[in-house]
C-alpha cells in the first residue's frame, strides 16, 4: 500500500512541475504572444477558489485577518501573502497574478488557478461540494479553455478523463 501512495505522490509532483514549465502562448493580437499560467492543486496553490465553493459560510476564515496580513488583503488564499503561483506569475511578467478560476467574471486569458483547498487526487469516500479532485479541476480547465476557443477539444480525449 505504501508503494501506491508513494507513486501517487511522485505522479502528482511531476504533473504540477510539468504544468509550471510548459507555459501556454496565447495570441494577443498584433503578433505579440502572451504567456498564460494555469495551476491545479490544493491549498498551497488555491488563489481563492474555496471561497466560491463554500455556500454555507458567509465569511470563511481565509477571507479574514490574519490571512493576507502582509499585503493588507485577505483575499481567500491560505497564506499570509503570496502563494507559489504568485511568485511564478511575477517571474513570467503576468500582471496582477492569476485569478481563481471559479470567481465570477474572472479573466482567464492570462491564466487561472483551478486549485482548491482540500483537493485530492483520488477523491474522498464521501465527496462534498467543496472538494474538487484533480480530475474535476482538469475537467473545469478543459471546459474553460474550449469556451475561450484557445484550442478545440476532441470528445474522445475527454472520455479518457
């Protein structure tokens, strides 16, 4: 059993590293390519998606002080300030970082975070509304990318998920 858990951890780490090292170029018009960053994961990468999944709580803890105290901005991140994708988006010169993908009206053309706190790779015995597995995160990503028209999805490829 320990071997399977270790293998899942290695596959998860490789997936996250691969996503970060393969930026997507989006045509910005006028022949200038833009870089987009899309992230998946759990609370380490959650840019505020958990806030939009919690319907029973009006003010989840990550929207209140001391979260974000170094920026005077409690914005739903499980962090005092920046999270890993924020540093990477700064390095990639993406202005204003990447928004949570579940935020209504979020501009996904420069990337988005599909990560949600409490996410898992395999799911939970009793999955809740607020739990998005990696499979669900990728599914939402594929739907959003198809909506943006960045590339066409093949229905056969979607069945693999």
